[in-house]
């Protein structure tokens, strides 16, 4: 028998019953750290163009892609076997290719393919980015009023997937081209680990919690271990990572601790935490 299907809740972001939707979101984040959202406002045409542009970029010869290799701000192209998630420390990196875009159109650290050969690349990616930012703001207000940073990653793989890992930031909004492979492991300490398939729901986005939010909520919300197994077919996905603004002090949220359940982690600035995590991920250079 293959892995079971993860029975993740589907949250309708246009639901008129906000109280019920909020309750389901909270429960899903406590139980799984993963959920689906529908009616999220990113239209099918935008999605389609992001995949078409990604495909065109990743299909280029390696030397063309390497001309935009990731810079010190972690923006740009990441070749296969470069991104090593900590969960596999000592092992090899992922056999996936990625392209990272960072927050803000004014951000000079971003790298873009040449406008001659990719006339609509930048515009397409920025348009998706803007939709995701708009969407993210609905979520972020649940956690309090602070501004956020973010990054977007377009990924491509054909033979091997992503090693088991948790995401680092606050939230991840994930879209895939429908090719299966994503799996979650709800109890990271269980042995053997039990993996469940996250099936594709056309048009839905998968939302999951990252380690920073787990830390912020004193482990009330779960950053769930996940991985991507390849099924011998090419697969594209786009992940949008939501981070708090760099100077945010991540100090245990009051309602998540008490005398009996004291904070497990000392306060840390958001940029310090993320830099530590990014540096250890990209140590394979
Ligand atoms: O491609 C996917 O389905 C998941 C990718 C992922 O987990 C990540 O980029 O952090
Ligand atoms: Fe991930």
C-alpha cells in the first residue's frame, strides 16, 4: 500500500463566516501546520504564465542559467544539488533547480534574465509576487500588526525531489503544476517516519507554517516536516515565503505561554534568525 493521503482542511478565503474560517485555520495549524486555501485571488492565467516563464528559463543550457547564479543576498539561480536542507545535514543538497526573487520591486538585489530573450519574465514574476503579497496580508493580520518581508522561489525538478525539511519563515504559500510528490510527516520524532501525500487540488494553494512561527507561538503552531518525491516526470512549483520585517523581535506570544508552559526559546531578531538558517542551508557551495 502506498502512503495515505493527508486529509488537510480546505479554507475558503471568501467565506462569509470569518469566525468559522478562523477557527478552522487555527485548528489546521495546530494539528498539521498545513492547509489548502481556495478563492485566494490569484487567477489561473497569472499562474499559467508563471509556469510558462519558469519552464522557458529552466530549459536553458546550464551556463546561461549560471550567469544569474544566486548572489550574496540569496537572489537568483540555484543549481541542482546546491540547496542542502539541514534535515539532511551531512548528506547532499537537493537535486532541484530554483530561482529566488526577493521582496520589493525596488530591491536591487534581484536578478532578472535578459529582457531581449525573456521580454515578459520580470513582469510575470512581479505580477504573481504582487498577488501573493496581497493574499499574505489577509493572513498576517491574524498574527498582529507588523510589516513583512518575503521571497519567492520557482522550482524545477525531474529526477529527484526536495529532501525532508521544514520551512524557516512564518508562512509559505505554495502552488504546484499538479504533478504529485509533496508529502508531509506529521510527527517528526516518530520512527519510522510516516509520510502522507498532499494531493493536488486544482486552483488551491497549500499554506504551511515555518519554524519562525512555530518558535513565536512556543510550538503551538507546527512547522511540519515535508519533502518532495519525484515521480519521474518534470515538476514545477512556486513557493512564496512570508517573513516578518527584519527588525521584528520574535518573542513568545503571550497567549502561548504561562508559568506552567514557559517560553522555550529566547527572543531573537527576525533577520538574525533567517540569516542563520539561510547560511546553513547554502553551505554546500
Ligand atoms: O515543491 C513543493 O511542492 C514544495 C517545495 C518546498 O517545500 C519548498 O520550496 O520549501
Ligand atoms: Fe518547503
